[in-house]
C-alpha cells in the first residue's frame, strides 16, 4: 500500500460512520497531504533551533525526528483524532501541560 | 490624574447595566448601544497619557502632604515608592489597543443590532461587559484587579456563546467553563504566590522588588508562580492545549459575537504576555516557553484548519494559529520583534473580525456553515464575496494590507534576533493559511451550487456591508501607513527590553 492509499484509508477511518460510504474527495486528500507535509517540515525546522544549545544535539534530534515521523506517517489523521471536542481528551492535555510547565519552571531553572 | 482613563471601563459597564434596565424598549436600546459604541473608540483618542489611582492614593513620593508626619522607616524605604491604590496606566500602546478594541466592539454591536430580530436581551449587555473587562485588563497595572476582569471576561464569553442559539452551544460553553475552572484558579494561585513573596499586587512594584533584591528572583515559588501565570495566559488566549476549545467557542458564537470574542482573546494574549515579559524576562525559560507554545499554536491551528469542513471552525483554528505570530514576536525578546508582534495583534483583531463578519453573510443567507453543503454563492453576492476574498488575502499577509507589513517585520525581526528558523516557519505557515483560505473560498463561492442548497431571499443588512468596508479601509490604511501603529507600540517595546 503506497502512502497515498494509506492516507485515504486513514481519512475514511476518521470520518463518521454515516459518511463512511462517501468517497474521499480530491480536496480532502490534498488538504491532508498539505497538512502532513506542513507538520513534518515545521517540526524539523523548529528542531534546528536546538543549534543554540548544541550543534550535535540538533543533528541527532533532527535525524531522529525525521526517522520517527517518516515511519509514523500519516500523522495528521491521528492528530485530528486527538484534537477532537471530547472533554476527556481536552482535560488530559490541559492537566498534562500544567504538570510539565510547573515541573519545568519549579525545578528546571535552578536544579538542572 | 485623568478622569477619562477610568471612564473607558465605567462607560461600557454602565451602558450594559442600563440596557438591562431598558429591557423591551428596543428603539431606545438600539440608539443607546450605537451611541456608546461610537464613543468607545473615541475616548482613548481624547484621553491624555497618564496614570489613574483609584481613591486618589498616589505613591507617597508623589504626594508629600500624605508623607508628612510619617515615620522615616516608611518614607526612607521602598514603601515610599509603592502604589497603595489600584493603578491604571494609559500610554500610547494602550491607546492603540483600546481604540482597535472599541472599533471591533462597535462594528460587532452595530452588525448584531441589525441582524438580530430581538434587540432586547442579555446579548448586547454581554458584549459591553466583555469589552469593559478587556479594556480594564489592558489598563490595569494591578495583577489582582486584572484577574477579576479576566474572570468577568470569561463569563461574558460563555454568555455570548449561550446567546447564539447554535446547535450544541451549551455543551461548548460548559466545556469552556470546566476547563476554565482548572486554568483560572491556577492563574490566581500564581498571583497569590507573587503576593505572598513580594507583599504586592502592583506589577511595577513587583518588578521593583525583583530588581532591587527585595526578593530572590530564583526563589522556587516565584518560578512556580511564573509557570502558573503562563498557564493562565494559555487559557485566556487559547494557545495549546486550549486551542481546540477556543476554536469551538468561536464556531458556536454568532459571527459578530465570534468577531468580538477573538478580539478579546487577542488583547488578553497581549496584556498577559506583556506582564509575563515585564516580570519574568530575566528567565530565559520564559522566552523559550512563549516561543514553544506560539509555534505549537501556529502549527496545530493552521494544520487543523486545513482538515475542517465547517467554515466557522476553520476561521476559529486560523485565528488560533495567527496568535502564534504575536507570541513569536514577544518571545524574540528584541524591541523590533515585540513591536512587530504587537502590530500583528492589532492587525489580527481587525482581520479576523473582518473574516468572521464576512463569512457570517453565508450563514445569514443559508443558515449552513458546513462547506460540503455550500457552493456557487458568488453569483448571489459578488461584492460581498470580493470583500471576503480581500479579508482572506489580508490574513495570509498579501500586500498592500496590514498583515503583510506586520508579518514582514516579524520575519525581519526573527532574522536580526538570530532566529532565521522562525522566519522560515512564518513564511511557510502563511502560505498554508493562504491555501486554507483559497480552499474555503472555492468550496463556498466558486464550485457548482448543490441542488438542495436553499438561499433565503433576504438582503444582507447594510450594517454588515458597512462594517466590512470599514475593516477593509483600516486594513488598507495600516498596510500603507504602518507607522501609524508601530510608532505607538515601539515605546512600550523599548521599555520591555
């Protein structure tokens, strides 16, 4: 199965049951592809900023991210499923962010 | 002291209360709301810059008559400089922000009064209360006073969603309140920690205490307070992880309500962001956190917008994504970057309102926001379609509109600050924003009209068209003469560096 078929398959999976019989349009397929490429390229470009900490770290992280994201493709349909309107998933990410933020600020600045 | 400074907050609150008292008298309500709406952007232009102390309690150093007879243990200490009153500070940047907020509020109220059949009710009350709260947030130099208005603004936002009558609006409002019940107390806890450590809620005094060694800047509780305030900032402005609920909030409000709600988010973002930079700019982690969450908002907001089929949700996600540009400007930490970020905030408030009100005409004519069910609407209202197209171009940063200037400045600032990667990302995501908009425009206006699409045979209200033309003029003026905004903002930016 090539990448395009894989993406089409995933789009069908995330559509509602009622819509499952409907064909995937060119527009939705190209939107997913554009979003996928945007996400991957943005993350990789952002990772280049790690050069301000260490060049070696930057190279390792960029290569690792590239490998992980290429093998995990398509990411966007999964991401969309996570970014839904479910209160449970919103609460999970809100509390996770609060925990990470406080941990980083409380210990990260003076103890690392 | 200038009495017009508190009037900027008191007038919309008084108007909101009066509108409730006049319930049922639609003509009087309409006249009063429009009159006050017109005055809102005029007051900041007439007000001279300065500081207002509630109760008249100026710092002792500024009022020697009060200081007379006090022991030297007070007059010779930092207490002599501290602000005993709730202090509102009004300078050139606040003038511009409150002017733009007033403009958006006026056109949102003006459009709602002409589109809504029933003028009486709490909707206009909530719009005025929300505007008053955000004005107070922009003016206040007292972090606890800011929190009080932050909560009032959150309640006004929930009320605006509840008044929309859109399907499942109650559910979205409830979710927003539940998430707010996690985030807002955390913001309050952060403020309480600041108060506990510094004995002060005045932001200028807190900064004085930090700079003059009255407290340890690396006290773990102070650092935790920074994290908590930053978390409150994410909630107030709708940055990740609150981007999903924020975009849902916009999509469940009426178009004029959504226009005002996004302006609330933009100015809350700016006000709290400036406070975080003022107090905690000595921590490099703060700068990195601002950049991280801004980038996340841009990437998630814009990619998720591409995946949606509801045009209100698409603009909601795009609005969240555009917030990231402002955050990147603030996070760069240079005067040029901060000025460009603040200029982007002004532009975003205008352009997103333009888009919400523009796309609102589709909702007005068809009652549908699902792009799969729309099409061929160009022939119905070619002029309105043209205005919507221009709004989309403006958001993507096409010249000669205002966002082109601010985005160009942001890219230039990122290169001069040593973050060229941010410049590349901003250009890349602007292209995707443009692509998203073109996709929506094509599906709504250009592709063949679905057979089952019913269009209401009612003309689009003139107020809506006037609002759109006014927003277009502002976009053009700020695009051709950006110094009208940046001159006002540069002074604040210089003070933050």
